[in-house]
C-alpha cells in the first residue's frame, strides 16, 4: 500500500484516534492499544503464532455493530503502513493476543494490539 510520508508519531496518533473506544468482539470484548515496537523476540516463540489475511480478519467484522469503525481502522493501517499483517499469538489458547502491524517509512513496526478470549 502507499505510505503517506508521515512520521511515526503522526502515524501513532492516527492509529490512537482509529481505536479510541473501539472494542474487539470476542467472549469478552477487549479494547485496542497502539504499539510502537514489535514485541515478538527472535527464535522459536513459546506460544503458537499464526498469520491471518487482513481480508479474513476484517471480513469477520463486517457485520459487527462497529463495522464502519473497523473499516476506518483498516484504512488507517493501510494508508500509513506497508505490508500490513494480522498476527495471532497463542492461537488455540483461551486468550489470544492479536496484532495488526505494518512498517512505517522509517522501517519501524507499528500497529495495534487487542486480545480475543476464545473458550
């Protein structure tokens, strides 16, 4: 996707605005937080990691009460970051960390995080 040339602070502000008050629907609706660095370390992860296509992730949210807000979040990610990915850490566990991340023009990995409770 096309990057806007905004600096990382402006991108983070845009993402904060996109997720303000937005909850990810699961067994317990969870808020999003903005991340300014990729928390996954090198080597074999202690929890199962799976990548989900952004079309699949956002497709599941098209019928939610906040469908327009999720579309806005997707636009904020894809307009500001390249290579946007959805990564689920802890897949198959009751609590899954969900990261929506991409690269800024500076090369930083930025995005948002939420949790999904799946029992």
